[in-house]
């Protein structure tokens, strides 16, 4: 290592490096426990602005690059890797409006997820317990058009439309044990009782909350066994905690991103 290279800032000095001071890839990488190749990849992907080069051809990063990386790393927990990459790339390409749109989109998705959680909680308060669900009646009790009958029974098409899903999705959920419609012996059609509709609604909301099919199936099995949705309460608490953590992460990401933009623009 040359005497010039040995004069580079230490890890503790990276955040406070003077404007224009030269940093190596390793100086940026150490702060976040990354490899130097990852730093070079981030530059190639547009997450970092283009680096200058020394007379020897080595990359010469500055405090601006260090702050760009800091902003990206802070954005990932709240927005995800793909969105965080798109935000940084847009900023570095001069498309600030696009970067702000992506940020707004992330916050809008978080708000939508919060509303979904509230909808699930509301659904749990109004669901008919499985033990009190009406007994299935013959499909002729449903309307001729195949919509919901007076006892709450329905078929796969109407239920899929009500939930905004494809019938194939409900069939997949049936194979995974999430819903258990009976078959009409005369026509072979699936008949969903009020309890089946309840399970499908809960499965739909939990899927939107990020739960996997293999995680949902035992929860719904507990709901059926217990005669009510109480077993889902711990899952909803966990969901709420994750949403709150995501919101806090977005705040931290925004602070680092603002620091990057201010430094880049000389603010």
C-alpha cells in the first residue's frame, strides 16, 4: 500500500470526511459490513453516482458517495431492495420527480397495508364462528345465476369475484387446505358455505399481509377447531409490529436520503 493510500480515513472518520477527500471502495464497504465488490456493483447499478479515477485508474470515492451508500442501505428495510435501487438511480440520473413518486408509492403501499390490517381486524369482529355457521343446503337454494344463496352459500365464480381473485387461486387454496368447500353430488360443483367464505376472506387478507400459504393453513385450522378467530390475534399483533417497524425504517431512510440530496446539491 502506498503512503498516499495509507492516509485514507478510518471507518470512524468516513461519515465526517471532508468534501473532496478521496475514499477507497473498502472505506465505504467497512461502514456497512459489505464487500468492496458490492460497492463497485452498486456504482455500476446507479445506486452510487459515478466515481472519479486516480491517475493510476483506481476508483476515487468521496464523502458524497459514502452518503449515497448510507442512504441506500437505510432505504432498503422500509422500501425493499428493488424500490431503494430505483429511488437512488432516479436521483443520480437527475429524475428527482420520479424518485419522489417512488417514495410516495412506498408510503401509499404502507398505508394500504395498514388499512388491510384494519379490515382484517374488523372482519374478525364480524365473522360468523365456524361452529355456528349454517349447515349447507342443496345448490338449488342458491340463486339461478350462481350468486350467494339465502343461507350464505355460494359457488367458486361468485366468491372469486367478491374477493377480486381468480377461481384458480381458490382452487390452489383448496389444495393447500385453506378452504374446504363441499362438492354437490349432482353437479360436482364446489359449494362454499358461510364458514368457507369466512376462511377465504381471512386467507385473502393474510396473503395481502405477507403470510405464506403454509403459514395460513394452520391458523385457519385453529380457527375451525376453536370455533372462532381468536388464534389469529397473535398473528395480527405480529403483522402490526412489522408495519410499525417498516414505517420507522422509512423515516430513517428518508433522513439519510435527505442528507444525501442536501450534500449533493450543496445544501
